[in-house]
């Protein structure tokens, strides 16, 4: 079992920045990729960014150049630095951890970007 706890969400004006954090605990030795997903009201959950244990990252086209994912394996933590935020970035952001045969989700942290 893996537990994921997110933090760092909040209310910010358009153009502002937020940094999300996700701390993993439990059977963390089995985690391979970690990432962030988001779900806006009335929409499906979508991929934002992922990062492998070796530090290779991917991004959704909508956040490329504005968001940056990073991972501190010593602290079992993955971060999402979000800059130049837009109202359309408003969503609940979920941390995800993948293993060979399973995946885990955090409880989510709300991000609201006002125009």
C-alpha cells in the first residue's frame, strides 16, 4: 500500500504561481512513475505531468512551458511548480503513483485561478 498526501493548492489570480507537493509513504520502494492529474468540474480527469524515477518528465500540451514537475526520491516527494496560471487551470489536482501492477491516488488539492 502507498499513501499519497498532496498540499499547496489554493486561490490565486491569473498569472500567479503555486507549488504543489505530494509526499508518498508506505511501500514506496515499488513506485516507478509519479505524476499529477487534474479534474475540472464537469470534466474527466486528465493528465498534467508525469516523471519517472530517473527524472524523465512529460507534460500535457496545455501546460508545457508553464508547469514544471520535479521529484526528490530521498524525500519521497513529487512537486508541481505552476507558473503563469490561467483560469482554465482551475481544478482539483491529484497526485498519482504507479507500480508494476497497480497505481495509487491522493485525495486531491483544489486549485482555483481567478481572472
